[in-house]
C-alpha cells in the first residue's frame, strides 16, 4: 500500500511537476510553492530543505493499493484537476487516474 498526500501544485510524494512520469526513487529539487507550504515545520524559511528524496512516480504506480489523503479547501481545485483533468506530468497526481486501486480521502469542505 502506498500512502500519499497531495501538494498544492499537484505533486505526490514530492514528485514535482515535470516533463516525465518514468522516474524511480530519486533526488527532487523542491519548487518554491512546496518550500513555502512546508515552512511551518521549521523556525525560519531558510531552514526548509530545497531537496528531498522521493519514491518516483513509476515506483508509486507499482503499489497494489494507493491511498491519497487530501485536506483543506485550498487543495480542492488541484484535486479536481488530478482526478478529472488530463493525465500529464505537469500535474503529477493526475497519473493516479490510471491506477486500478485508488482510494481518495478528502476533507475540503465542498463536494468534488
């Protein structure tokens, strides 16, 4: 089972918007929006890491079951794009449309 969250830019597992889905585990350069979203874990923004090690999209999609947890009304738009928009590496979470066993738990205060 793969447990995932969803970033404001559609990233899953720190797999930022990119030009491809085929990566395995790798080092990711974090986008400014991801750094900003994670700054509350640190005393100052300068302490937020600029890179992360991530299980790649190719590895994630090999899981037998994926559980995506999405929280907050600010993520409703990107969740809709991931689940209802075109499948594109520019919205990494959109690849989840192709997984045969995806469960989405969301608390966004509105219907999808």
